[in-house]
C-alpha cells in the first residue's frame, strides 16, 4: 500500500452498544476511534490514490459505505458510483450521490445517481446543469428529501424516489448576479434556511420557510 496521500474527509461520529465512536479516514486507511479515550479500535488499510479522498464515509446500520473504493473489505464493489468530492446520502435503502465531477478534464461530467443500497444496482441517472464540460453536484437530505446543488449555483429540492428523478422545486442561488460560480461545499439546512457557500468564500442564505 502507498504510504503517502491526502485526505479531506470529516470525522464521522456514531454510537454502538452505548458507546460513542468516530470514523477517521487517512492515507493509512479507515479507523474507528473511541471518542472518550482516543483509543484506536481498528484500522482497515487501503491503497490511497495520491489525489486524496474527499467524500465522508456513511454509516448504514452495521455497514460503512465509501464513495471511493480503495478498501479491499467490501460487501459489493461497483464502478457505477465514483465520487470525487461529494459525500453520499442514504434514504430508504437507496444511495443518492454525485458520480464523477472534479472540475478537471478528462474526468467525465458529473451526474446525480440513485443506487440500490444492498446490491449496488443503478436505478437512474440525472444530469443537473451544463450539457457538456465538467461540473460538481453536492447534496444533503432533510425530511427524507434530497437537497441538491450543482457547481453553478442551481439549487434543487427533490423527492427520494428509486423510480426516476422527481424535482419538487429549484432556484438560482445567486439570482442572476454576475459572480464567479464554483459551489463545491454541500448546502446546509438550519431553521428553514439553506446556506450555500461559494468556493471564493461568499455565503448565501435562502429562506425556504416563507
């Protein structure tokens, strides 16, 4: 295994049998750490791509889902979901995530994909934004609904459906303003307001409770 590389993931906190633990990803592999003592419980080593890991691992009951597949310990492994930056969201036994998307050619343009959790089967794929070129899609979920934004600042609220992409509403985050459009951080919902941050640092707040 390689011993160098970068990792941009956020530590993921979870509870098990009354204990509180943290998943920590690094170039060495994925570790579980006791949140109280700091003791490492286990380490699953993997071969890390030198470009690094960005998507956070996702807890799914007794399983851990990883959107980039360098770990050799897996239940299923599929090339139909490879996420450069976006952390996946799990709703009702389906994974919603951005496939591809790095802003760097020749990696293909990003798409939103829905994948069956237990089998890795692709249910549908939807392009959001430019017809050609490279882009990024980030997302979160609230009340069982994906909240999605592409890198150009188009915000979408959708239904969580394995049948097809079902859009509820959408809007332009910047409202037509001529500003640099590079949204890579996921949207955040708090107190009926969605916050979106541009790569350059501007923060936009959208009131969805009106």
